[in-house]
C-alpha cells in the first residue's frame, strides 16, 4: 500500500493538470456540439420543430461527444502541464532529486485509468441507449404531424376543413404576407374566408397545436348556395389568432437493437452467445471488441503525452504536440478502419483491432521508458564531468 499512496508531488501535479483539462474538455464539447447544433437547427426548423426538440436531441448526443472529448482533453492537459514544467525547469529539478519520469507520470496514469472506467461505462451502457433515443427523437421530430411547409402561391391543407395560401412566404414557411385562409365546417354547409396582410405560424410540440397569428385582415362568412338566404358578414380585425390542431399521429419507431451500436455490452455478449436475427456474428464481435479496445487504451495516453511533452533545452518546439496529436488521431482512425474491416469479415478481429491496440498500449510506455532512461543517462554523464 505504500506505493499507492498519494504523495505531495502527486497532488501538485494533479492541481497543475486540472485547469487545462477542464478548459480543454469544455472547448472540445462546445466545438463538437456546435457543428451538430447548426445541422439540427437547419433541418428541424424547416420541419417545424421547436427549440426544446433541438435541445433534447443535443442532450442525447452528449454521451457520444463526451467519449470523444475525454481522451483528447487528457492528452492536451498532460502535455501542457509537462511542457510548462519543462520550460520552467521544474522537470530538471525533480530529476535532480532522483524522481524519474515514471514517478512524474504516475498521477496522470491514475487519472487515465479513472477516465478509462468512465469511458467503459459510456461506451458500454450510456452511449448505446442515448444513440437510440437520439434516432427515435429525430424520427418523431420529422414525423410530428402537420408542419408549415408553405410555398408562395401554393395551397396547403392544414386539416380536412382548412386550406391556407400566401403570396409571399419566408423564414421556412413561418412568415407570410397577403394570407388567404378558407375554413369550412364538417358538413360543408358554411365557409369562412379569412384574408390578412401579414401572418406568422408558431408551433408547439407540447400542446400539439400550431398557432396562426394574423394582422390587418377581414373575416367573411360565406353561405353556400343551400343557404343563399343568408347575407355575407364581413368583420375587420387588427390582430386575430387561430389555433390549428395538429393530428396526433403516433408512428411507432422501431425497437432498440436493430443496430449493433444501440446494444449495451451485456446485450452484445448475450447476442454473441445466442445470436440475434439480422446482425451477423462477426459484426457483433467487432463492435464488442472495438469498445473494449477503445476504453483500455485511454490510460496509455498519459505516458506518450509525458514523454513528448518535455521541451528542448535550447529552444521551444511544437513538434512534440504535433507528434502526440498525430499518434492519437492516427490510432483512432486505424481503430475505426479496423473495426469496419472486422465487421465485414475482410480481416480477422485480432489483426484489425487488437494488433493496433497492442502496439499503441506497448509503444506509449516504451517511449516513456526510453525518454526516462535517456534523462537518467544524461544526468549521470553530467555528474561525472
């Protein structure tokens, strides 16, 4: 237990690491969510969905993007911490006190193991369910009943008894000019004609209704020929509101599990043993191994970040940052490519997934050991001279 206690140096290193880790995590999450937010806004606004629907879909995306941002934030924070300490000669002082790079990297590796456990939970249980919720939410948002897809000069039926058109339409069909609305009763005995200079449609997914606001218009109650004895009634208004009921068409979305990425680790293990219709054995095995490999590789990111984070004595260099970024991005892309090859049966799983994982998990500590040994040799030469 003596080797696992938290020392004063460990606490200092963790305090130096946490601010850049939090900042990097927030920046990564904002950057990832902003790109998807723009896509969702563009599509769902044209479909007539509300802001609450967009926020709900973004919430379902959080587990996926957290799983991407955690390893990147760990790498950036460890690299920046070691690079800053190296620039201020703190690493030299620690090594002069017989503290190796392995001891320096110990608290960072511990954080890596903690993030690995969190990622294992995310990849194994939270992310698959959230992925299904996102797809189901997106499906219901796109099939939520009537939504105003109006075009200028074209008639749109909002219900069996109501028809609307406008001469000028903008803002994805929600802002209109020179509006004409015809409303009849169910027996078609009477009709109400409404005209307005301006109109605006607002949609509520909670109340399942669409509100039509009209300004500067007239309402004409027009009797049909069967009621020709009735006279026309014309009403002028400055502002009128009409509620358009949206049909509550509950279209069932498919059940979870049609895609292997929607299955938890326990479900994947169960289906791997007993099989599941529609998904091949190699596809399930590739998905299961890919998630496990992705999670267990996270702790070794700290080792490569420490090894490449030590700056040159004579000049500052960004080659270390470029190298560690290239290694992480390259490993991630190789793992994704290997996952697709293993899922289609083009390569064995141990070659496509586990061979790159083994090279990464062995190469990162080996690079740290080599850098630590080189520092020890240089100190020994300096002392002899």
